[in-house]
C-alpha cells in the first residue's frame, strides 16, 4: 500500500487538495442552506455521510423545501446520479477486487475521483489517485457540511439566505458545463420548458420529474455518410493499390 501512495507526485496532490478545499466550501453552503430550510442538523450531516453526492443532496433538499414529496426528491437524485453507472464500469479495475474495497470505493465514486483516475496512464498511479481524491473529497465535504450546518442553525430567518434563488442557481451551475454542446442543450431546454409549463398546474416536485421527457430530444447516433473528401481519399488509395498490383504483375512477367 505504501508503494501505491508513493506514486503520487506533489503536482497531483496539489490538484486533489485544491478540489478538496472547494468541496469543503460547497459543503458548508449546503449544510447552512439545508438547516435554514427547516431540517434538523443531523439530516444534512447524515445525508452527506451516507449519500455523498452533492448535486443529488442539493436537489433533494431543494425539492422538499419547496413543498415537494420525498419520493420526487429521491427519484430526481437517482436520475441525476445515473451517470455513475458508466463511471463504475470504467474504473472497476481501479477500485480493487476485494469486496470491502469495492464497497468503499463505490461510495467514493464521484466525478472528480473518476477524472483523476482516468487521467493516469499507470494502473497503480490511477488507483492511488482515485483513493486519494475520493478520500480527500469525502472528508472535506463532510467537514464542510457539519460546519455549515452549525452556522445555519444560528440563522433565525431562513428566508434571509434567499433559498428560492440558491437552489436553482446551484443546479444551473452544475449543468452549465455540459450545455456547451447542441446535442445536450436541446434536451435541457425542452425539459426546462416542460417543467415551467407544468409548474402552475401540478404539485411541487412533479414538474421536475416531467422534465425527463426532454430526453426525447437527445440526438440518435447514426452512421456517418462518406464525404467527398473521404471518397477521394479512398479512391486514391484504391488507384494506388491497383497501380502497385499491375507493376508487380509486369515485373513477374518480365522475369519469366
């Protein structure tokens, strides 16, 4: 185990610690908002230890705070974290082969730990990066949530925190990086339009689930038609192969 940790250079540790500090600040924000929304201190703390998924935690507290049902919050969190399924397939060998390693490693599976592991070319270095990043983020996030929850319990007026604006802003910040591509922007816009149209008529939390209908706008993968340039390249290659074969035939006839 020591040899694994020695594979981490100072540059990688600096990147891990920088992300851990950001996670602590974000966790403090979540803890303060969750407690100010009316939850007892133990709720965000227990959720952070057992769930450890910032985006889903923000969504769950936001849906419940706005009057939605816990079932809608759970379903929304599961959908939001569905991306972890391919993540788990990608780093299955990195986590380890023993059952305890897989159980603990799967709990530490977040976007950052997967990204750090996949960026390494050496398997041992990837394993060390995964555990270093995942473990550091888990500790930093939970410490931040605990500190923020303590601070939030001191706020007498939860509305002073602007809960109605904080939750949408956080969720928008989480999805903005993925909306740069047109193929992802169209489903997001369609889902937002559906949720906005359904909000006046349905209970809180239900429009969020209906927004999943925006997935119908996800572009389908189809075969790419050969372009003129590609066709020209293929034709040139075929002509070159034909010329070479003819030259070989003539050489054999001359030798004979």
